[in-house]
C-alpha cells in the first residue's frame, strides 16, 4: 500500500481509538482481519470480543490479542492500558506499508522475544 493510503487508514483508526479511549474502552485486537472497508472507502473496526472497559488510571493484566500486534507490556504481563492500542496501530501501519508485521516469524517464542528485546531504528527521509 502506498504511504498516502496507509496514512488515511492509520488516521481513521487513530480517531476511532481516541473515541473508544474517551469512553474508557481498550480495543486490544487490532489486526488487518478486524478492519473492514465500507463502500465509501472508510474503515470499520469489527470484533470487539477482546475489548475491555477500564478506568483511565487503571491497568489490566489480561493476555489477549494476536501475537504479531501485541505490545511488550502485554507479553510481559506487567499491566497495560490504552497504550497497547497505539502499539498495535504502529504495527498495523508497518504492515500496511511493508506487507508484513514487524518482527514477523512463524516461531511464536522468537516473535515475542523480538517484540520485547530487539533493537529497531527509524529511518527519517
């Protein structure tokens, strides 16, 4: 996907997350399969089965979601809040632009180790 299209979808999901978070809802399951595009080309988030309502100052300790998009704090079970949605949104954007999620491997343990420990760098162009 080109960067202009990726930016458009990224921003639509970002605004949806901001709305959900304003209602104290963490989504926790962002992945391409849970984003539908309507007839007008707009995103629709589906499958709220892992969503959870929490107080804005609280943390939750559930381990859920798709491994490729999980934030380190969820993998480590140190408690998470709304930030996990933003982490998964970044992973989603990466996949939109490159075709695969960051740290992709079929080895689940290696994937989690990479998410937690691997150094990465951002290239500014």
